[in-house]
């Protein structure tokens, strides 16, 4: 009886933080739906020929699919938008933080990256057609993702019994592919696996991993590979380029190294760096 009463009252009374989280969730949902309706209205009113072929447009097309079996529900559409926003914001934010830390520690690589940025862009804002020319920056980003990948593991569920090598895995079990373990495996990367060495990727990912696709997968692997990889990489390169054009980065004595997984890998105490202007008039 007591347990029944507790369950009953728990449904009537909710703590303040839970109420606040529910209110935030509702506001986020309303914002996404407002964006979706705006895109729908443009198509209906003839302001656009379609819902567009970008990520949001494809989701809205799926939401309006004539086949009920393939149709995306509004809840699923909203969830996909939230996931895309979160991965584009949180993971890129974490990656930028770790790159700045490594720039602060490894001044030689910071200077190499700055010289490359100045050679390509000068003091102008980065332009999309030249982003692909940032070879040194790409090496640095890959090595940062290897050392401080966004997540520590890749969760998967076994759909049917399968044998991998000598290991037989029954159906319906959950797996966690330890990304951090593979990215720090000395058998795959050598005895200097824990060192920051962007030159590993000088000839691309395939050569760095000895053509072992499972050795490096910061954006996932297989058919569920992250669709936002290119977007996240370009966003990171633009932000880093603009920082390097303006500032030198050194590490603050207040910094305490403590990576901690909170959905993505974050610095537990933040990252304290010192930015000094490269320009006297700044």
C-alpha cells in the first residue's frame, strides 16, 4: 500500500529541476516546430519549389511521405533536428576546446597552423573554396579527435547471432565498441600512442591506420556514420582559422587536466588558456 501511495504521489508532485527540464524541452520542441512550419509555408505559398534538399528539407519530405509506412512522425522529426543541433554544437564545442589546449601546449604546431592559415587566407575571413587546402589543420584535428574523441564508445545492438573471429555473439545483446581503447592502442598506433603527433595523418587516414578502418572512427562507422562529419570539420576549421589570425594561445597555470565523459568528452574544470592579440590595435 505504501509503495502504491508513493508511486501515486510521485506522479502528482515533481521536483523543481524536473519541471524546469520539461519546460525547456517544450520550448525547444516549439522552436523546432516553428522552423518546420515556416519551411512548409514557403513551399505551400509558392515562395519555394520544394522543402529544399538540405537536411531539414529531407526530414520534412519524409514527414509528408505519401507512404504511411515510411512516413516520419512529428516527434521523430523534432528529435532528429535536436540531435543534429546538439551534435553540431556540443561536439564541435568540445573539439575546439581540446584543439586550443593542444595548441597552447604545442606552440610549434600552433605556429605551423597559423602560417598555413595566413598563407591561404591572409587576414581575410576564411572562404569555403579554400578550406580544403588546410592540410596541417586537418592533421591537427584528426590527431585531436584520436586523443580526445567526442565519445568513448560506439553502442550497437546485435540483431542476430553472429561470429566475429572466434567470438560468437548471440542476438539481442548490447555492445559498446570502445573507441577510446582503439584510438589509444599501441598495437595500432605504436608506442608513442599517447603523444600528440599530427604527422601521423600526413598521408591521410588510410595510411595512418594501415588501412584498418576500425582503428580510427571519431564520427562512427558503417551505415550509421555521422552525416554531420563534413559540417563539423568545416565549422571547426573556420573557427580555428579566425582565432589563429588574431591571437597566440598559451596555457594558464590554473589549468587542471581532467577529461570526463558527459555524453561527449569534456574538460571537467574547463580549459584555461591565455589569448594574446597579434595586432597592436586589437
